């Protein structure tokens, strides 16, 4: 494969990632609504640590576990922001 083939592959993967992130965001919004109803804080450090532990445990590479966690820290930041925006 040449560079344009690899870029096409990356474009397709990015489309899948965006769809999955959107599904994850929709789930996070629903969790945020439930948290609001039962008066649970949006930020739950223990749950986030569980997520980080999980994604590191399923990481096949070539990203390091630290890199995967860096990505997920940002994902979690965005998901918390979405939850806070809900009425």
C-alpha cells in the first residue's frame, strides 16, 4: 500500500471512531440524567480509574498503556462536560 491507501484506511477508521464516540456520548448523557435524578456527582474518580484500568487491560498496542490512558482522560473530560450540560 502507498501513502494514499494508508490515508484512506485512516479516514475509514476515523469514521468508525467518530460513530463509536457518538454512541459513547449518548450513553454518557443518559447516565448524566440518571445521576441528576439520584443526586450523584458527575465526577466519580473511582469509576474513571476503573475505566482507565479496563482500557489499559485490553490495549493490544502499538499505543502504550500511558498513551491509551491519556486519550481516555480527554474522552472522560468531554463526557463529563456533556453530562453537565444536561438540564
